[in-house]
C-alpha cells in the first residue's frame, strides 16, 4: 500500500505531466492558429486584380472569336471557289 510520502510524489508527477501536456497542446494550438491566419490573409485576391484579369480575358476571348469568324468566312469563300471550279462552265452557244 502507498504511504503518504509516495502518494504526494505520485500526485506531483501526475500534476507535472498534466501541466506539461496542457502547455504543449496550447503551444501547438497557437502555432496552428497563427499559420491558419497567415494563410487566410494571403489567399483572397483583391477585387481590382480579379476584375482586371476578367477584363483581359474578355478582350482575349473577343479577339479569338473575331479570328474564328474570319477563318469561317475564308472557309466559305474557298468552298464557293472550289465548287465553281469543279462545275462545268456554262456553254454560251447553247440556247
């Protein structure tokens, strides 16, 4: 059985262990919170930068659409020219 002196030592050791564990978890929590706040502060982009990117994207998309329309017009023109070349010419002597 434990005498009074052993019980005091055991409770002191348990209390010290609990104190060290609590302080360790508190330090870990504070560091994790600081990292989270730091990352949260860096993540959102300013609205004007996002708006500028959207405007540049819109201009680029308009340029691409214009070029695609030009390609389509050129394709239609070439198809028409090739069709005219392949068809036999109309004979002007026939009534």
